[in-house]
């Protein structure tokens, strides 16, 4: 489970004797407990925003005037709250300030959503639907297919339209291997995909593709932001298994 560590400093505390943070970061990073984190600028550089009616009210400075302030954050992945508390207790700032440990709100399965997105690509290919396929990609997508770059959704949609216009009948997209790694708002996938169809001239299309994909969480759904495809028309799944 993931936990947010809010590192709270105290502007009245003497930090001269505090041990460096770097060993804590390196130790938890080596054990894959600390996923990432960052320092924050001082509260004096904060801007507080409120909306009252149609008016946006902006005030310079933090939301609340207090000697304690959030100096940074860390995201941990631990088996339990107790393990997260133990990690927080070892943070050097805990000796002069405080650390708030709060579990992430767990209400969705990001990997399942990404796999559902990949299944949508398979269904859209079967129907040779370029628009439905393009809906799986971010507007600013960067796609690289066999040395050709398609930057932006319009360029990608045009490429998909050309692909589907060159074949007849359904396009069979078979995912032979698919691995996903999710890290908060981004994710990466590695897949081996076989694409089969019949060209308009009657020749068979049978491509084995290695696909590396970068996903971005846009709030309500995951979209493909980057894709790199290398095609080996001569390869076959049987060849891959023997290599």
C-alpha cells in the first residue's frame, strides 16, 4: 500500500545538528520502499487561492500562519501503516519537526484500467475503427512506428486510417505478452503483439511487433502518451519462443 509522508518543518527549531537526509533516501530507495519525493519551496513563496462566487481571490503566503509548515513530501510503498511509521521515524526531520503519515485513497486498480485500455485497442482494430483507436491516445501523443514519427493525435489518426484502408476484413491484434509497471500518474508497458489481416491486394499481413508504451493518468482515465513500435514481419511467435 502507498503512503504519503508530509515532512513538516518548524521555523523555530535549530536544524544545525540534524543528520543529512540523503542516507535515509538512499536506504529506502535501495529497498524499493521510497518511490519518490521532493522538497518544497518555503511558505513565503506559496500562493493561496480561493473562489467566492465568480471572483478568484489570491493571497501571497501559506493557507495558515503557523511555525510548522510542509517542507517536502515522500511517497512510500509499505506492507502496513506500522512499516510506514517506522520509516518516518528514521527521517532526520522527525527529530526537529514532525512527519504526517497518511495512506493513499485506494479506490481503483490502475493496472486493470490500463489492461482494459489495451483490450479496447484490440476491439477497435478488429473493427478497423481509426477514431476509436485514436481515442486511446493523448492529444499530444508521440508515436514511433518502424522509424516513422507521428507527433500529435491528428498525425496518428491519419496513419491509422491509412493502415485500415490498406486491409479488408477484421484486423486481428493478438497480445502475446504484456507487462505493466504503474507509478502514480504514469505507467509503462512492454508488449509483444501480433497483427494479422488481409491486404486489399490479397497479400497477407502478419507482423510481430515489440511495443513499448508510456501511459499518463489524465484524471478520469489512462491514455497513451508515448509509443514505440518495432516491426519484424519475418518473425513468428514460434521463432520468438525458440530464440
